[in-house]
């Protein structure tokens, strides 16, 4: 089954309430970001699906293909459904009692779903959700407002930015700490703007260095800026900006400056020892 077929099969399994089929289509480390207030892992996604199919028995995604690559598929959707059962988001850990069936029918705003496919299974799904979509938008349509969460401290955001580059950190953290209109003045050329660019940026390093690690050595907060000195390293096992795998281990250091607004990174400047990394990989002498 190709990437598009796999992506569409996940949506079809939701529509026919086939939880077992959904399980076979998701990787063990699957993560969903966008429509829920927090990222959801594989088990939480299955609960998320059940919560919505219990409440909206005739749920339809109405998908169409926007973009396709070898391991990445974007589908446009416009969900339609009727509220025929209790909408119980408390099963997702939200402090909201179940909303009894109202019989109301809705057409949700158009959304873009980005699927990352790995070994024939969906490893990640991101939904570009606007304020009227997702769990929050659905609750608002039903007359329920979620309490506004408090923003994390800038020190926490700075530490989590460094953790983002660790191989064992879920890319779901991008949606938690990065603003939708994020801009980096130091990212590699050709990346899309916003969160998607950060996800691709981090994935590029993880593909090249599967054991990549990063940690904060020093962190300074001044007004809306966080300055961090970091160190990191990894083993070169995948192509890295045109350099074939060498099996060499590299280590590097650098500085990140982050501008934080409402608990999200909106702007980034960085400087690291790229020349030293190229030397360690044997790309220059």
C-alpha cells in the first residue's frame, strides 16, 4: 500500500469505527499533534478516535490530496458530522463533563493533515487546526469554553528547545513550544516557514545522526529573550546535506537566542561550530 493509500486508510478506519484497523496502520511511536490541547501518542489517539466516533457516528473527512512525497502526504479535509452521542473529552484528560447529544450537524473549517509514513505505517500526523477546529473549536461550537492554560516559564521553553534536537524527544514538542508564525534567521535554506520547517529541520538531523543528543550548558533570560549555550553530538549514519554516511562521531557547541511570546518561540537566531562538524566528518581537511 502506497503512502496516499495508507493515509486515506487511517481516515477510512475512523469513519467506519474500525479501531482494530487503525491500530494496524499506526507505528508504535506514532504521535498526533494539532487538534488536541496536547500531543497524543498511539494509545491516546485511539481513545481520541473513539471519543469522536461515539459522539459523531456519521463522521466524514471528505479528503483530497494536496501534496505527496516518498514518506510525506498532505490531505485537505472538510469534516462533516452530526452530534448524536455524548462528547466526553474527560477521557482525554480534560476537566470537562460529557456533553449530551444535541442533534446538531456541523461542517468543520477546512484543515490540512500532514502524514509522515515510515515502513508502511503512519509515524506522525499533524493537523493544521484553526480556532474553530479541533477539540477546542468543537467544544466552543457546543457552548463549552476551556480555561486558558498558563504559559510556561521562558527557562522551561529554552530547555525544551535544546531537548528538541535529542533523538529520543518526540517531535510533538514542536507544537507545544513553537509559534505557528515562527521565524528562524539561522535555519538551513529551503525550509518551509513555521512549525513545519522546525519539524523538517530536526528530522534532517535525526536521520543523519540517529543517536543525536543535545543539552543546555548555560541559560540566560532577559525580558522576552532566552540565550542558551548548548553542546551536542552524534554518529553520522545517514546523508547530511549531501555528505554520505561516514560512521564518524561528531561533537559540537553553539549558541541559540530565542524570542518568546505567550510561552511560544516566535523567533530564533543561532550560531554553532558547523566548520568543526564538517572537519570531524572528513568533508574538509
